[in-house]
C-alpha cells in the first residue's frame, strides 16, 4: 500500500505506557482474536434506504432510528488529551495514514448518501491494557471499537501476532484490521450496533452469536468499501488485496477454532467463517457501496 508521504489523521491518541484510564460499559465490536493464549431520497440514496428498511425489519428497529445521527446534528465527539504519536514511529504513522484514508472515504460517502459530514472516530494506541468507555481490555482482546466513546483501540504488538501466529503478513492486512474496526463505527452511527447490543441481551447465546456474525461480516464489507475507494485512488500495490483476503481467511472463526482447539463448533461462531469473511470483504471491494453490505437479509451469509 502506498502510504508514505500522505496525510495522517489528527484523531490518533498515543496512550502507550500511560496506564489505564476511562470509564466502564459494554464492549463494542472488534476483531477479538485470541492471542498468546444513485438518486438521493431524504438522507441518502434510494438503494441505501431500502437496505435500512430491510435491516430495520430484521432487527425490529424503527427505520427512522437508523437514520438518526447522520443528518449533521450528531453531537461532537469528546477530544482526547493524549498526544499524537511521534513522527519517528513508523508503525504509528502508518496507522495514522490508514485512519486518515478511511476518513476521506467515509466523508465522501456520507456527503453522497446523507448530505452530511462524517463524524470521525478517534484511534487510541495502547500497550498491555486499557480502560475505555466500554470497560477494561487487555491486548489479548485484539483491536476493538467502543461505541461508548466512538474510539478504535489497538495495541500495535497485535500486528506481530497477526504476522507470526496467524500467518497474515503485509501492510494491507494491517490496514484491513483498522478498516474493519472503522466499519463498526459506521454501524454505530447508523444504529445497528446499539440495537444489536440491546437484542443480544435477550437472545439465547447461539442466536446472539448468529446475529453477531452478520454484524461482523457487515464490518468486513465496509472494510471492502474502503479498499474499493483506495484502489480507485491508485494507492494499492501488487499483492495488497491478497494480503487482506489471506487475513480474512486466517481470522475466520473456523480457522481460529481449528488452530486453537483442533475442532470446530459452529454454534460458537461470532465473527464468521474464513469463506464468509472473504466473501463479504470481496463484495464491498467489488461494489464499493454501502447498500451492497446487507448482511442481514440473506438467509445464508
């Protein structure tokens, strides 16, 4: 991925070595991989509104609820007090550039679909453990998004684990991880994450897991939408897409279960199989549109 010399995001907080801080709550969406152990209508395009209605029917949401907060009236996000990472930290700068690229993609998309500015998330770098608005998290949790404070959290040591333990090397595999977490931010803005969090408290575990898979696959598809835009800008290099697809393969629920326990338990899947994660990333990459990322209506995902 051609990232050097490009704009970095102003929304990166460097809390590495700063200890734990923040509040408590319900963990949001994330990779959570084991470690060490068209026309416009109203707010958006017609096609997107159809998807909104389908998702609303499936999740039992008032469709208007899904459109709240994307009309330009969303409250401002709290600004973090942590400094930006130093310019000499290449990996931190890479993450900053990828985040900036997602900001460009989703700003353009929100302008086109909703006629509103994109409320940008912040990204927090930490080491070891951290406390967010979603509670206490350790590095072993993997990268995650917290809807309570609209922040993506990542310990950059995770990338070493991704390369070594999960055999998923490459800078675009790393970028895919960030884009997936930003996909959860999009779901938070459209109301999908809050409704999912409400529903999973009332569902049996197996059904909650099935719904979780659809949520996670949509985030993968949104990562693909970003990759589509990045490709259109000529920023991809040979092998980049293969890196992302390999990462999707290696972190599928079936692949992780086989690697960690030697057998597969489908009822325990909560992120999707390798094939499903590849498929939905590819759909977003090929279509480049939010409305293509309807993981909720197909009978089989």
